[in-house]
């Protein structure tokens, strides 16, 4: 049984920072692509940042220069450092990992990020 779980969300003022973490557990012999997505009520889930098996990253235009995605293969963790947060970053953030074979995707339950004064 494989699971992924996020942590690190919360309430922060505009201009502040948060760091999200995601950890995979269970029987895992390889993790391929990983990424962070976010969703607000009434809208589709959108890509925030991804990093593939070769370490190549890709970011949504709206977060470039503010967010940094990183992964630790040995610890099976994925992180998202979010700086200069804006109210429009408010959403539920979900971790996604491609585990054990291609296109075998796992999603975390999500963690709420609220940016408000």
C-alpha cells in the first residue's frame, strides 16, 4: 500500500512564506515525476510546479520566481518553498507522485494554504 501525505499548510499574511512537504510511504522502489497542484472551489486543479526523474523543473507562470520545488529521492519527499505569497495563492495544495511504474499516480489529501491579512 502506497500513500502520499502533505504537511505545512496554514494561514500567512501577504508577502510571507510557507514550506510544504510531501512524503511517500509504503512499498516503493522508484519515484518518477512529482509535482504540486492546487485547487480552489469551483475551479479545476492547476499545476503549480513539477520536477521529473532527471531533476528538470517546470513552474506555472504565476509562481515563477516565487516558488521553488525540490525533491529528496532517498527520503522520498517533495517540498515546495513558497515566498512572496499573494492572496491569489490561496488554495488547497496537492502533492502528486508517479510511483513504481510510469503513469501510476498517487495524490495526497491536500493541505490548505490561506494568504490573507
